[in-house]
């Protein structure tokens, strides 16, 4: 049985990290940082947008800014040609 993460990667998902700054409800002049991470599809980011929609509907801390990093984990293998002969005994 394969893991959920591997199945998502095979469907094109990559690891997405969002740095979310939000205002504290009791002290709106102060910002707090929340780090969110999940597998998502770039560049639309439907999972992240769903989470941010939930945040705006259900939580009291107003969003200030969101910075996103994304990395597709499965891709073509990297290789390089080696010039020479390797002798095995």
C-alpha cells in the first residue's frame, strides 16, 4: 500500500510551505507568524486557498501577508556523463 503523500506526488502535487503573518485579535498592531505545510498543486494552490478561506471565515486573526514556497519532489532523475573507463575485476 502506498502512502497518501506518494500518491499526491504522482498526481503532480509538491510540498508547499506558507509563511502566514496575521494580526493578533486583541492587539491588531502586533503580527504573529504561523507556518503551514501540505502537498498542493502549483500555481493554483487549491489546498492553501481552502485553508486561507477557512482562516478568514472561522478565525479572528486578520491576515496580513502570506509568503509561499513550493517544490515538486518527483521529477526526472539527474545524471551526468563521466568521461573515462571503469575497470571491474
